[in-house]
């Protein structure tokens, strides 16, 4: 056990140093936010992997597989599809329009009011996801190190802030590079042990009945499909992934990086799903969120297990750190500068960015302590809904149908999507299915206002 703790601590320290060393590359806010738009394939892939693969993808997937079987794979499938779309479509657009935030794109199309609304709502959605990542890490600390929730939450929050507050994008990239190597090593080791040493796949196939454990739609077609859709549109509407894409030195770099991320993500999800189901067979009475960390603890050599546990910790913390950087970037670029202090100096802007990250960490600390027993993927899916409904369709329209939409409709589409989703949930319907409602409302506002614009233009021409 001592070896496990020592190897885990050493791994965390190394990545902490990597995050701090990112400070050496930060000369201005552009470096802090997007690495100066000069990042290569390795760097962009590391940032995307560092942001996409976290506690929800590892601990959360195993937790859901423990409860529901292979239906847990929806979150990972959504991440793969969204990464491919980032590479196919978004990267090419970003090469033409060099902007630092999603609300900036929205603002150039729909106006300042829409930009502010988009920034606030998107920040809320991303902040929800940060809380899910922190809860995932707390599960590791409580299961393995026997720490209480408050102590675990405090340690996690400090690490989250340290990983990004000094080096910003460069810090996240360096941590993401270390994390990607370690995570793949951990996944390969766990997969090898599960398949060849424990004969886990055969055991899973013979132990569980086909229904509901091997039905990918066991939660209902609409609900499970919505989970995948929520993940796709949520990722495509998130500042952190946008930030990673625009950091590439050209669109080819960003495209290849997004494709590599999709390729790397899927095996991790498959291994975590198998682990969750295997642990259900042998440890039916544990807390589901402890399925993944207890597998590492019980089936891996303590030295390797410590590194593996630290890797999962880093995965969750790095994802939370990347999201915190995205929220801070939007606050400074889309709220503070345009509304409070437009003439702010570069040095002061960098200071405000770092203070914002610290504040985000403290607020997350308070919230997770109050919600320590909640479902990890529940935060992830809920976050995707609140990121997607206000942003996805207005952003898509602004990027590809700019001349065909009514620019005054953007503000109402941004507000109408999430408000209708919240109302749907308050009326007692499903959280995930609320995605359909929010996107439909946003679509109708944009579509019919666009039709109205065309009719009005024709009437003016006829006159």
C-alpha cells in the first residue's frame, strides 16, 4: 500500500510540475488562451485528449456500466463522433475565422447582447461539468486513500487550479501530453489483465442476461439516443474544445488532431465499460462509483496501480482544468472586456484570467461538497444539455448560414433553448429528453425568423 501511495503521489507531482512549466511559454494573454495559435499535432491532440477524457469517461463510464451494462458506452461514442466532426467541419472554418471564443462568433452575427447571453449560459453548462469531474476524483480519494469528502475535495480543487492557473493553455497541453501517455498505458494494462489474466470478457458474456445488460438502448430508444446526441452537440458547443481547435497552426493540424482524439478515445471507453461489468459480478455490494478505482487497487501491482490511479486523477483534474480555462476565457473576453473595462492592459487581463480560475475552483469546491453522492455521468449529460441548447444551433447558423438568418433572432434562440429545457425538467419529464425540446425551440426560432426575413425582403423589393 505504501508503494501505491508513493507512486501515485510522485506521478501527481510530475504532472503538477508540467502544468507549472507551462508558465515559461506564457508571454501574453494570447499564449495563455490559445498557445499563440502555433500548436502542432501533438500539442492540439494532447489538449483535446486532456479535456475530453476525464472522470466522466473513465470512472463515470465504469459506474454506469456497473448499473446498466454496455449502455454506458453512449458517452464515449458521443465523444468519438464529436471529435470527428471537429476535424471535418470546425477545423476548416476556424482557419478562416481566427477568434478566441464561441461567443465572439455569435456576437459578430447576432450582436453584443447575444454574445453576453451565450457566454453566461455556456459558462454555466461548462461549470456543471467541472463539478462532475471533481466528484469523480473524490470517489478515487475516498475509495483508495480513505480520506473524507471535504479533505478530498480540497486537494482536488487545489490540483485543478495549479494545473492551469500558471501556464493556461500551455499548462493544459503539457499536462495533457503526460496524461495521454499514462492513460493509454493504464488502459492497455487493464485491458490485458481483464481479457487474458482474468478471462473477464468470457465471464461477462456468460454471467449477464442479454436484457438489459447487452442492449445499448436499455434505457429506452429516445433517452439513450438523446444521451449520445447531447454529448455530440455539447462538445461542439463547448469553449474548451473550440479553444483547442483554434490553437492549431493551421486547419490540417487541427483536423488530424481531432481524428487522432476520436481514435484514442474509443478503446478507453470499451475498457472502462468492461471493468464496470466485471466488478458488478465480483463486487455486487460496492458503491458503483468505486468500481474503476477498486479494480485498479485489487488487480494491479501496487506500483503500477499507484501510477494508474494517479493517471485517472490527472484525467479528471485536467478535464476540469481545461473547462475552467474555457470559462475564465469567456468571462474575460466576452463579459469583462466589452462590458466593464474595454481598454484593459494585457498584463491586467492575464491577472484577471488567473483570478477567475481560482474563483471557479473555490465555487466548485463548495458545490461538490453539497452534492457528493450524485451520479457522475448525470453531471456530464446535464452539462451537455445546457451547453448544447443555447449554443449549438445559433453557432451552426452563424458559421454556415450567416446570410440566410434573421440576426435579431439569435438572442431569443439562445435564451429559448435552455429555458424550454428547464421547463421540461420542472414539469417532471426526463433531463436527457429535454435536449430535444431545447433544440427544437431554438431551431423553430431561427428557422421561422429566417423565413420572415426572406418574406420581408421580397416585400421590400416588390415595393
